[in-house]
């Protein structure tokens, strides 16, 4: 079955520290992978995506994600967290019907 | 931020009411989507329209009825809803419904069914 897992409901990081938000996937064929962010009372905003090419993808607001085919993972990372990064983060993968399968989301809390 | 707009932003309705959610995209996209977002759950894809034709209907109850009069507008007509339908309803658009196209989301309509 095609699926996306975000194993952590919440991640707490001190401001200035590196952050990682985890995502693993299961899909047939080559994966198209996405990260979105949702701030309170807002819709989802696109951060970055992997389709092909370099395994390290750079996106908006200083975020990056590393595609690891052997571990079927696409973890979101940032070298130095900001308080303003606090939000809900969603990982998604395109399925064989060209639609997105979404993770349940990870709440990221950055403490000053 | 203003590429996809949704109205109303908040809606409270009784189970016997009829209401409609509206979505408009100003991005020149050909595909539009309705999603349901409930707390701590993955987004649920409800409907997909491509070039004004419905291409996906994920077993959504008939009390939800979509309408896509043109490629820029998408409606979700609601009637005889249940309290469990209370959620954030998100509209999105993308250049097409194929390949690795990025979807762009509106701010959502927060729906409460009493």
C-alpha cells in the first residue's frame, strides 16, 4: 500500500539549533516527494520537492530535505532554527494515480 | 498568498442548512482540488477537477457536491451535514493534475456543523 509516515507528532527545538522533521514513504515507482508548511489559520505553503536529480533539495526559508532511496526517507532539515519556523509541517508523496498522499503532520515548536 | 482565495473563511451551519464554499484561483492553473483537514489526521482528498471535468471522487458522501463552472472557480455545495463533517476545508490548484506539479493552497474555510 502507498503511504507516508511522519513518526513524530511534535518536535521541540531550541532556537539556533539544527532541526529535523522526519518522513518515510512507501510508493510504487519513482517517488515524487513534497514538504509543505502550515502556519496557524492559514493554508498550506509549498516548501520544496524532490522529483529527480540531486538527493539534497533546497527550498524556501532556508529549509532543505534529503532523499534517501535505500531508507525510503525524505527528512526535512534546517541548520539553525528560528522561532518563526514554529508551525505544522506535512510530507506528501505522489501516488500512481498522480494524487498526493499526505502524512498526518508534525508540529514543530522552536523555543527562544 | 493571494493566488488561491476561499470564501467564507468561517462557517457555522445546522444539520438542515444548505451552504456553499467558494474557491477562486488566479494562477492560470488547469486543475483544482478540495481537501478536508481534520486535526492530527492526513489531508483527505475529496475531489479533483482537471479542465473543468471531475477526475477523482474519493468515496465522498453525497451530502458534499462539487461544481466547477470554469477553470478558475470551484464550489463545494453542502447539505444535511453531520457534526463529524466539522473541519477545515482546503482548496488547491496546480498547473495540471499530472506529473510532479506543485499544488497551491487557499487559506481554507473553517466549518462547524451544529
